[in-house]
């Protein structure tokens, strides 16, 4: 097999959409017999073994697997960032301070998520202030 048909455990896990421990378990079960160890100690997994073990779609193995593995990591990072952005967008902003008016009600300015226009003025909302009895 050529060099391009081997992936590190981490790359193999990303390509197969599984955890690195799943790759290790498959090795221990003997499902990845052609794995090898580089001089630096890194274990490499043969793409053909991943297909034979049913961990990888054969169509994915025909493409440039290192590109697919890299894209998979990037897509995962993108998913995480999108989730964080969704959470940030749903956080409620604190209300603006209320200012009492002479008649005892409070006026507040709603917080706008769009830029203020130079031709219009923001609308105010008046809320009644409860009296001493509640």
C-alpha cells in the first residue's frame, strides 16, 4: 500500500466519524491487521482495513482521504461555532434602566438589535408603577 492509504488514529476516527477509542478497540479485536507504527511511535491505520472492518464507506475511501479527514474536522469545528453562536444570539440582554415620569409610571427604551435610523426616534413604553398597596 502507498503512503496515502494510511491515516493516524485521530485522522481515521475523524474520517469514520467515531472516537479514537473505537479505532483502538478495532485494532485490539484484530479488525485492522495492516496498521503500522512509525519511527516516532505514531500508529497508522490502513484505509483498506477501515473499509474491510465496515467502519468506512468504500466511496469515501476512493477520494483523497486526508482531505476528507481534514474537512470532517473543519466541519465539526464549524458545527461547534454555530452552536455557540446560536446560544449567544438567544441570550437575553438586560433591560435598560427605567426612569420614572412625573405621573408615577416608568418609561424605558426597548433594546434594539438593529442600528438606529437617523430619521426616526425610538418609541418609549410607559408601565404603571404599583401603589403602596401592591
